[in-house]
C-alpha cells in the first residue's frame, strides 16, 4: 500500500509529493497521481517523487494508481 507524503509551500501553489511503500518504505516508481477536482496529473520519478505546480488554493484529493 503506497504512503504519500505531501509538502505544500506556504502559497499553496506547488505540491511536492513522495510516494513509498508503507511497510518497506521503498520508493514507488512510475505511480500515477491525479489531483481531483483540478484534473492535474503527474508520474513519480525514480525516487518516488512528483511535483504538481500552479495549484489554486482549495481542498483536493490525490488519487494514486500503481500497477
């Protein structure tokens, strides 16, 4: 099960996300993240990290998929 850590800058416009396995803490590579309801999408890199920029202030849900 992925564990997602979200760090938002004070202005709330950039999300820095790290996705890792909950038990082993290993990075999840190539996981797809979708910000709802904004619709922005990104994929994690080789370190399990991803960034979503230019996010308006508000409440969102991040949907994470990994195969």
